[in-house]
C-alpha cells in the first residue's frame, strides 16, 4: 500500500459519518425516546444510555423523520402539548399507532444534545408547499411571525439551526411513485419556496436514485441541477442480491459472507457512475452526492414484529461498514454526506435495545474507530493485493484508507479473507513519521459473531500490536476477518 501525500488535498467531510433515525419499528420509540415518565433511566425522555453511547461517536448529522414515513408525516401532529397530539397510523411500518410524542422539538433538541446538524426530510409525497414553508418558519424564524410565535408558545424561544432539508424521500417509490421528469419539476418548485424566496440558505437535497437507476440521476440533473444544493442516492446491501429473500443476519456461512461483501463493494462502481453523470451537468462538483441511506438489509430477527426491520449485527457488518467508509473516502470529492440506515434497532444499527438493556454492535465499533477520519485530509492510497476467491468469484482481499489531521496520520485496514491472515506493507515515504501512537483491532471468533444482551463484548475493539514500523515502512499483519486502525506520528 502506498500513500500519495503529494495529492492529499481534499477533506473527508465529517458528514460521511452521518446517521438516520426514522419512525420505524423501535428506532425512535424504545430505542431513543422512552418519554420522561419511563422507568428506563432518561434525560427529559431520551434514554440516558443511548445518549451516552451516541455522544461517543461524534455524530455530525442526523436525518429524520424518514424514510418512507417522511412522505406521510404532517409535522403539526408532532408539536404542542403531548396529550393533545393526534394518534395516527404508521402505514408503512407495521401499521402501528404513532402517538407523535416524538416530534419536531424532540428531534431538534436531540440534535443539539448530540451536537449533530439536523437533516429534516420534508413531505413532498402527500404534503404541500405551504406545509413545508410553515414548518421551516416554525423551526428557523426569529421574527414575529405566526409559526415562530407558535413555537415560542410551545416552549422554545430561539430558532434551531437547521442546515439540511431533504426534498422528498424515494420519490420514485414510497415517496410518490413519480417519474424523474415529474419529480424534477416538483424539486424546482419546493426548492424555491424552501429557501423562503432567497432568505434562507438551506442545503436542499434532491431525492436521488434507487441504487443503479442512472437514468433518474441523469434526468434530475439535466432538469433541476440549478435548483438543488445536493443530490442523494440510496443503496442497500442484500447478501443474496434478492429483495424477496434477503437471508438471515446471523445464520450464514462463507457463501453469504462473500456475496454480502461483494454486493456492498458495488458502492464504488455505483458512486463512480452517478458521479460521472453528475459531472456532465456539474463539472465543478458544486452539487455533492449524499448517500443518505446505506447499509446491509437482512431478514428480520425471528420472532420480531414484522415491519419493524429489527436485525442483528455481526462481524460481517463491521467489514461492510469499514470498507464502505473506505469507498466514501475515495470519492470524497463528490460524496459529502452519508447516513447509515439506521441509528438504533433498525437495519444495520449502531445499538440494539431490550427494555432497559442496550448492546453496542460491531458496526458501532467501526463508527467509533473510524471517527478519526472525520474532517481529516484524505490521503489517496494505492493498494495492490491478492484476491479473496470464493467459487468462481473474487473480490480484493484487502481494503484500506488513510487521512491526516493535527500532525497525525490515521490508517485503517481491513482483511476480508475469513480464512487467512494477511500482511500489508505500507510505504510511508515522505511522511516523516516516528511512532505508531495508537493501534486498535476489531475482529471476532467467527464471521457471524454478534454481541448479545447476554454476551455484549464478543466483538469489541482491542489493543493491537502486530505491526512493525521501520523508517518509513510499516508492516501490519491482519488476522482473518479483521479491521485495524493505526495512528502514526
Ligand atoms: O430504511 C428503511 C426504508 O428504506 C426507508 O424508509 C426507505 O427510504 C427505504 O426504502
């Protein structure tokens, strides 16, 4: 592996380490919010244990209220005295009753507690421009206007600092079943009013493609590039490649381990192709690409409520997270935000909860190990390595990334091969480094090892020492299915 210090000019936007919390299953309710009267230890209704664990990750940005839920959400249901808030049906996710006890105040206050920028997804599918404009005024105005005054009546004097506004979610699907031509016109219209006639400077994020739907990107860019500040894309890893039969989060062998990694590495090609289309209309790269939903989506845990998308999280998921970050870094000229789906108890979650217990997942540990790369200068890497072969297929056995900040170089390396250790020689020529000052490894007994409420520390970061730094040559030996992060000064 060689590090190209001469071309280390771009920054890894911290927002690549963003999160997503939807009114879906037990993400918000139970996972984050239990209400102030709960027996579960809480701070003004937010679970204390979850807040502490999330603060550790330096979460830069949090997307809410969905997902598919966003295009059914009417924000006025979620403000004012809790006892007066209507109970509605959550049509997309399990048909459960949503009591709206977690609404705008609860979300934006959570962002303030976490130090995260709010990313609010507005309802384009079943809402109106008027509803959006009123919501914006409610959240962000400090003037003597009706919605800001209503906010004050509801207990919040100062406006919140909302930076990101999503103009619809999956408008090609659950957000309205639209064609890209029709959506482009709506994007232009909503975007105009979103900035309150030029007085508000949100980053307005246009709804992007479903995975490899490159036509969507082409049409929306060609018709509405001037009317957005970013474009999104959603891509989920399905181990089988078959949405109808996704396979278990825990009960898998090497075949599904391999194919999940292969599908997740597809993110590289996907970003390259969407970026190339965006380059046609935006060669200056004014419009970033936001991968605002990503992660592995498996079958739900047996016995969990259908529609709640509750899944366990294994060593395989940790490798998916690490290698996906490596890809995002590589594309940091265009990719400026990503939001893993989702934060707690849903899909590839950071944390799982059961009553008053919580467990940190292998994915959580990767977010923690990789946070050193947030807002650091990306060092382009060249990695030549053997392939990891399974059957007739191959993927690179290794993945890696590097960045520098505050006089330190941080290198993260993954060994995807579950059967063999790998030694990587890293050429640090020109770096003038002396010591490895911190080294951490995440590995596990098995590729499908998980953390459970009974055994929460099966997959957890450990001190790592299997490396040698001699002059400007670093040699690192990675055990099978492992991820290492090294800090060098
Ligand atoms: O993250 C779960 C769902 O996946 C979201 O609600 C939707 O946007 C996507 O299809």
